[in-house]
C-alpha cells in the first residue's frame, strides 16, 4: 500500500457530543457521518436521527467497498468527521479544523500549492450552511460534494463564479420548481398556497417556483416561517399559517419547509380537522417520521418529489452487524447500539428495535453515488489502472476534477453538468394510507431531458382528486379578495355581523341595529333569546332531582317525629335535625327558581332563598359539632366551663343565620341581582340570565357558607376519635367535605359559563349536590337504623359497647398514676376514684336524657379529663 488518503465527511448532527474529532490517530476509519442536530443553546445539542445515521453508514460502507475493490489499487480512503450542529459558525470552525496543517490553517498569498491532508468534503445538509463553507472553500478551490443527506439544492450554489469548488449529486431547485409546476398543471391545480422557510434554501426554492409558475399557477397566499426551530414566535407563526390555510379556498398547498416545521403545521391541521392536498419539497418528502405521525391520515393526500433512489448492494447485511474497521473507533455506532432497544425515528424515542425497520434503505443511495464520484475523480487524477496508481498522492485538493467525471454505477450513468449539478431527475412519490400510518410509494417520474411529469399507468388520480382552480364565482355570503397575483382572487366569507345577498360582490354589508349574521350568511336575522325553559331536558332533570329531594326531606321529618323517643333520634338532637330539614327544604325550593325566564323578583329570590336556607342547615350542623367538641374534646374543666357559656343552640342558630341575612340585605339593597341579556360575542343567540349585580355580594354570601362549613369540619375533625355511639363527627366531616369540594369545583365552571344559560344549571346542580350530601350523610342512615336496626341500637347495647371499650383500653395500657401534685402513688396499677363502674353508670343515666352529650355530669367528664391529665403511659 502506497499511502492512505483522508476523505472528510462533514455532516450535521442530531446526536451532538462535546467532542467532534479528538486525538488524531492513524486509523483508517475514525468516526461516522454526523446527523442533524436540535440546538437547545449555544453549546448543547440533543437526540439521534436514524435516517441521517443510516446515510452516514452508507457513505462509510461505500468507502470500505471502494477500499476493497480495484478502483484505486494501492490507495486506501479514510474519513474524518466534524460536527457543525446545524450552525454556520460551527461549520466554518469545522472546516478550519479539517484543513489545518500541524494544528493551524496557514495564511498564504497563493493557495495553488496548498496541500491539505483532507482531499474532499461531503456536506452540508442545508443550503445555508453549504453556502457559508463553500465561500471559504472557494478560496482554496477545495472540493465539496453534497447529496440528499446534505440536501443543499439552492440554485445560487450553481454559480461557478462564486462557488467554483461546489458539487452536488442532486439537481438544483430550479429543476424542482419545474417538476412542481408540471405536477400542478397535470392535475389542473392553478390555485395554490405556498409556505416556505426564511433560510437560503426556502427563499431560493420559493423564488424559483414563483418564476417558473408565472402565468400558469396563481398563489392564493404566500407565508414565510422562521427556519430556527427555537424561534421565540415559532408557535405564533405556525398558528398564523394554519389560519391562512383554513381560510383559503386553495385545496393545494406547497410546503417548502424543514420536516420539524411541517410536523408542527400538521399538528395544527389535525387539531382543526383541516384536510388539503400537500405538495412536499425534497426537504421533507421522504421523512419517515412524519409518515408515522398520530392521525397523519387526517391531513389529506400528500405528493412530492424525491431525488432518484436505488438499492445499495450488500448494505442490508452490513447494517445487520454494525462494527468499525479493526483498529478503528466509531463512537456513534456504540451510541446507536445503546439506543437500539429504545431507538428513535424522531428527536425523541420510538418503538422500533432495528435500523432496518426504522428507515428506507433506498434513501441512502446518493451517498454511494457521491463516494464513487470522488473515487472516479481520484482515479483519473492518479492515472490508475487495474493494478497501480502512478500519480502523486500528495496533490493539492483542487486538482480533483469532478466536472469531467463520467461513470457507470449499478447500471446507471452519472455525470455533472457545467454547473456542478446532477441532471437526471426526480421520483414522483405519494404518501399512501396504511392503517394509522403512511408509506411512501413511487407513482411517477420527472425527467429533465423531456421536462414533463410521467404518471405510472397504475396510478391515475385525476378523477378522484379535487380541483383547485382560480377565480371561481363567490356565492352570497362571501366577497372577492383580490390577490397580489392579478389573475386570481379567492372567496372570503363575510364575518359575523356582515353579509352579502348577491354573487361576486366586492365588499360585505353591515347588519342593521338589533340584527346579526353568522359568518358567511347571506342575510341578517334577529337574535334568538335563550333561557332555561320548563320543557327543556335540563330543567326537567333539575325538577325531578328537586322533587326527590323534597320527598326525602318530608319522609325524614315524619320518621324523626314518629320515632322521636328512640335513642338514635335523641342522639341526633331532634330539634336541630328538624331545623336542618327546614333549611334543606328551603334550599331545594330555591332550585325551582332558576327555571323559567328570569325577572327581577326571581333573580333576587334565587340567591336569597338558597343563602338563607342552606345557611340555616349548616348552622345546625355547626351547633351539633360544637356540642360534640364541648363534651369530648375539652379535657380542661375550666376551659370547658368557659366554652359552655357559648353553647346556646337556638341563640347560636339565630345569630349564625342572621349573619347571612344581613349580608343578603346589603346585597339586595345596594346592587341586587337583575335579569340581563348576555351575548358571547359570536353566534345568533343571546342568553337571558340573572346578573349578580355585584360579584362581591355573590362571593361574600358563598364565602360565609363556606366559612361555617369549614368550622364544622374543624370541630368535627378535632372530635373524630370519640366513641362512635356518642358523636356524629364522621357524617359532619364527610358532608362538609362534599359541600366544600362541590363549590370549589363550581367556581371555575361558573366563571367559564359566564355568558350562557348554563351558569344557572351549574349553580342549581351545585345546590342539589350539597343538599343531597347532607341528606345522605345525616338523615338517610339514621332513618335506616330507626326502621330496620332498632334491636342493635338499644340503650343497653350501647352502654355495653362503651363499657367494654373502657375496660379494653384500661387492660391494654401500662399506666403509672400520679397524684394531684404530680407524684407517683404507692399503687402500681390504676388509681382513679369513681371511674369504672361508676363512670359507666353515670353515662348510662345520661344516655337516656335528650341532652345526653352536653349534659354529661361534671363528675364523669372530669374523671375522663383527669385520667388524661394524671396518667402517663410507659
């Protein structure tokens, strides 16, 4: 072997590490082709693109194939990888690194004898980056070749005066524009929309298309999108484009965008259920990740052109067992193997486990062509035959003459034209539906030699595809919107409040006062008033729920009265329970007032009746909770005595309910609820609802109830561990939680339905939920016990259960008894006068009284309190 040459493969990475090529060593293979990178900051790049990784491996496989052939006898090609991470600045830094001699790039007056160790570069992916480095490489006349991976197809790169050393094995976008215009003309699509990126590739492709389509195709709209994926207004631009597409009458849209931007746009289209015919530029026409997008079949039919593809011999077997050449290091292959069980078609993860399933191997064919183009140029320069290359291997890179290369590969002949471009043509592809995904199928050709689109005989869609024509008549309800292109105008529906009553009118007419129109209407109509009517389904449901609730209230009242002498009813405090039922009945009645057309009296009564009724009910619960708190939680007799002074049930009830009455009085006097017409700002319906007058009064009323409910919850929670037979803490806690949860959910829903009749449904439903919560927690269980389980709740059984509980607690506790001064008594057991049998008997006496819990003798309560103060558990 005479020498080893380095072919530098310059790529754009999606998996970007902190190194690009470090520790230069004499390995034949030192890396893999980089893949497209997602830039998150100036120095951080993430993710791994299998498609470009596959194309990288195609280049490596081809280099190894050439090294093992007789194409360059005695010559071995190597390659070196640099990672520009989709940044022009970093790309220039890579070029400086790759062309450096002894670690630096010399500054010379004449570069004709500049002999860089790297003889050619493959890259960049995007025209913007290729233009940046092509300007630098033109100084050295250093060969640069791009391919479909490096899809730099901008027409400006064909200018040999500005970029003399730039070559590409793909056609220029000038020919892509010809192909696109021919495709649209073939299907009679002369009314289209165009969306393109603001990078060099997008601008050049758009300009080429507009020049080629002049007089043939009319553009309804032309939208430009920032090409930087992290642009601060990217979502805003995408939404703007999506709205333009939705409003447009064009059925065909040309997208000259990066795949990531197409994905964002398609998501907007799917969300709005918008279907169009999409024409793909070569930048995304073969993107397999997009074919697997969720709901991709909803966007409509997709056509496009791709660079001619082919099958690489032996490449599939090569991929099945990836490994670097012996003695070489390939970090990206190792990275891929780590990701293989959780590999990616996208910048994140997917569910495939092999690169063969992830990508189409045909996409990597042009990398093979690019490698052979360089090899044949090198063969000509080094005057190689079948056995030896006689030329000097230490040549200046500019001496490799690609323009004169003409070779045959896999049965096809390839050559560069005078602009350094391949001039073969494109494959016409269509994304066909396959269950929930799409697959790419070649349905035709566009050959540069005849300049026409040829559809394969088995794929004729002319009859099934919709037309997209310019200057169709605009029906009533729409007007003509003249485009910048003189030959075309599109029909724009009149907005709400505007109309047209004839064909092809130039502008919309305004609706007269008191009338309105929907978007696209041909006449104006009066507003329709809507409210909760008795015959509608929602009011009927509310009435049924109210009726059932009132029946339950009445039934509970009868049962409580008939069985008022039973221990269960006495324990539930019969008087307070009756007031609770009264409050619930009033609260249920308030629901009926939400039905029918609102008037001033109904609007006032709705809130006042509910506020007073439910406050009365919650006040009764608060009195019960306070009673339990006094009897079982105030272990300090002095503190208990002071707190007992506040326990005046009827007075407490009047004061608590009266507080709500004062709130309602001020609300009704100063700014009371009143009927109002609410219009959401769109549509033909105005809603007749009760306006609160002031949200402050509405909020204070509900806040007062919530405060009482929270106090009930707090007092009940403090007494939750007392014997079950002597308290209602459980039902109080649960019923108050239901109430608080219901009204917490009520607030955002009520605000959201501010301008519709549904706000009444929301409030009425919340009232019913709170009422039923109290009914089923406080009354239904007691009625069941009274009617069906009296034998299990007799006085004797309750006293027996309490006595057993006290004995069990004493038996299981290891207690040291202290005297009044805090000293240990001589007894080693329990020393407590009057506790035990006497305590149980005292409880027995009090259970039979109607004020059982509050009326516990001071002796019993004090004994329990002293036990808690004087006993310490060891």
